[in-house]
């Protein structure tokens, strides 16, 4: 049975001490609220990872993740962080393909496929983000875009490797904008993604894949979104920076 996941994406926020203090608060609040096969992940800037991973270690089903890796093993890539380095902090996941990295850092599907491979090689689970822009939605090209991002980014993986991947459907027009996909719009795309997985791999793998929704999810809309049959939780940006809001989203699965 697939996992339900609530993952926070802190983006480039919080200095070291503030990050530790927010995470301590989150851990204290969620430790008795993470139920069944649910997992809570906080994807922090690299500077926090090792300290957060130590705080998370004693708590069941609370883990941490990075927000990016370089595709190379190591070497002369000033300012970059490799998969093995992120893994060595105790992180279990890494966000790849976030629309901000695609848009501001020119990350292509082809590059992202290399990053996915690097992550898996070092036992870091990718949280792979896909989603259409507002123009692509208005032109009704969103299924085509989603299919192409899947084909180029993750569908080269073996069955076993694909089994390590979490997908996040994040319509670009809903990220950080306060606009949220309606539960019906999100469900329609999630169902498409699950069917695409079944077509590429098989129904069992499709049924076992966690597909998160991301895009201005908050305590007010999370319940309706997460109750859709193919929405298995959320990737949460802004609301993950407020412990109370993040807790309320985690508690949707109680
Ligand atoms: C995100 O950055 O992945 C995200 C979903 O952000 P927000 O929740 O702020 O829209």
C-alpha cells in the first residue's frame, strides 16, 4: 500500500538557528500525529540537513530531504552539492525538478534524468516535480506536458528504481501564488499520472506510487485535496514555514 506523505519545502528560507528551532517545534508537534503509513518530510536548505536529520532520527516516520543535487559524483563544481554529500547528512529524500529550478536555473528534463540517476545511485529518494505553466493549462496542453516530463525525467528507470520515486504534481501557476488547483482539477491530473505509470510499468507499481499535490496547499484546502482518490498528500511551500499550519496539514490524515 502506498504511503501518504506531507513534505515541506522550505526553499531558501531560515538561517541556521531559525531552521533548527522551527524543526524542533515541528517534531514535537507531529511526533504523536503521524499515523499508519504516513511520512512527514522536511526539505531544508543544505546547511540545516545534518542537524535536522539528527533531530528526526528518533522519531518514527519523520525524515528530512534536500532540495537539489548536482548530477556529478564529485569534483570541480564550486557551490554545488552532490547526492552522496546530501545522503551523508542523514537525508532520505531530495526534491528534483521543482519548477523554480526548471525556470530560474534552466534545468531541463534531460539534466533532471541525470540527477534522478545520481540520487538513486546514492539511495536518496527523488521527490520528482512535474506540472504545467498557466499558458499550457489555458491551451489545454497539460496532459501532453506531464507525459513528456515523466517520459524524459523518470520513465527511463527500471521497475525497482521507479519504486523509490515520489511524484509531485505542482501546477506552476499555483506555486506561491495563492491560487490552488481545484480538487477536481488536481485529481484529473493525478489520475492521468497514475494511468501513465500503469501504461509504462504496470498497475501494481502505479498503485504503489505516492503522488503528491503542490501549489498553495494550506490547512483550509488540504483536506479536500488529499481526500481525492489519487492524491496521496502534499508538497507544501509557504505553509511549511509555520509549524501550526504544517501540523494542521499533517493531521489531515488522522
Ligand atoms: C512548492 O514550492 O513546492 C510549493 C508548493 O509552494 P507553495 O505551497 O508555497 O505554493
